C-alpha cells in the first residue's frame, strides 16, 4: 500500500484530519445529506429520483436498496478501485467532511461498504490505488483521533494470585500486604503517522479500519454484516469445510495476522451475541468463526485457536440457554426480589 500522498483520488489525506473524537457521533445536517446524495446520484448507473434527493436521510444512504445496491454493483466492476474511480473519490471525499475536528458525519455510510471494499481490494492481485486511498483516509481519521492519547487497554488480573476475597485473611496471617498485580493488555497499539504508512504495514491499516467498523457496528445494516462474514470466509477459504464448497475467494495481498483477527473476532462477537441480530447474520457469523478456528488449527496458532475457540464455545452456551428458555433478561426483576403486599 503506497503512502497517502501517492494514492489519493482527489486530495491528500494528510490535509487537516480531525484531531479528536467527541463522545457521541455527530448527525449530518440536511444540507450535507443533500449534497452527498446529489454527488452520489451523479455517478450511479440509475440516478436517484427527485423524491429521494429532495429530503435524503442517513437511513436512506445506509439501507435503501436503490442506493446500496448500486454502490455494491459499482464496487464489483472490474475497473473499480482505480485512481480515478468516481465511487472511490466519493467515498474518500465523504471522509474528509469533518466540521470542527469532529468525526465525519457520513462515516457510517463509508463503513457500511468497508467489508466489500476490503474483500475486493485483498482479492485482486493488481494495484488498487482508489481502494488504498479510502483505507488510508480511514486510517488517518483514526490516527488523528488518537493523537496524544494512550492506546486503548484493559486490566487483566494475575490469576496466579488469590482472589480479592481471600486477600484480607492472607494478609492478616502473613502480617504484610499482598496486593494482586494487575496486567495491562493493549487492545490496539499506537499508530504510525498516516503520511508515512507503507505497504509493509498493510495488515495494520486493515486492522485499524476493522476496529473503526466495530466501533459503529451497531449502526450497520444486516447486509453489511453479511458482507463482513464473507470477508472472514475468504481468510479461511484455504481450509476445506465439510458442509460443501462454493465460490472461493482467494486473498492475495495479506495473510490472517493477529492485527486483523483481533478486531474480526470483536465484530463476530457482536454478530453472534448481540440482541436483535437477524438469523441469517448469526448463522453466517457462526460459519465464519468456525472457518477462522479451522484456519488457526491448520496454522498451529495457539493465540488464534484460543480466541476463536472461546467465541465458538460462548455462542454454543448462549444457544443452549436459548433452547432451554434460560436466557436472562437484564431488565426483568428476579422473582426473589419481588415484594408482595397484601
């Protein structure tokens, strides 16, 4: 992947990216929606009707088949991904609209098609500077949002020590304090400056894009999540499955590295465990997770085996509880806590 300045369709991604991320995503203004819909309609095979262009909404750009279907068709064209690809220019310019340093208001529209874009980019042996420019723009947004901030981390207690419930008695008997040390696991390492990222860091750039997709995955429609599951299947397509074979997509630009697998499993976890997901999404995510697990076994990758296997077992437990009708509703008051007044 070339540096940002060499693959941009229209302007360099190094120009004034957002410096921070607000607590809640900004909502696009009606004027911005109209401008984006009009510019998109100009490059679609079938322009959008005036009724949609007069009052476009974010839901329209995210879910309307008249819009998303045509974008998917353009992405799959043999000439897509070139430096002058109009759709890549539209996606790239959409990411540059960032008022007052906030995240781009239309970021979900770009992320909605990110799985398809990644699958096409990684499966084509020829260069795709248009796709690369979009990915670099996503990377630059995340890198700028994390500026001067430590990488996201989680605390992991040392299980070789007693639990906190036993510490007091042990401390009293020993006559000294025995504090359980806490380890810090980095969820996402620091990012290199977006203007100097090269092809050797392609896996990191893709991983960052997937991390951003995960941060907004609850806003993504079912079709986008299905496309993501197809991307996961492509990473495990070299491993034959027992349930038959179909059209196999071979990835040529990158292998399944931990930088990519980690955000993938978070997204799959949402597709498997989050409420209100469509059945097709859950089944596709389960199949994708099993494929990644087989790939990890084939490569004897202990970390990947543990991660994918744990997610499969967690989903199996959830499904068994659902079949027995034992799923807990966190909003329901337990019967033991109900006070009956006669």
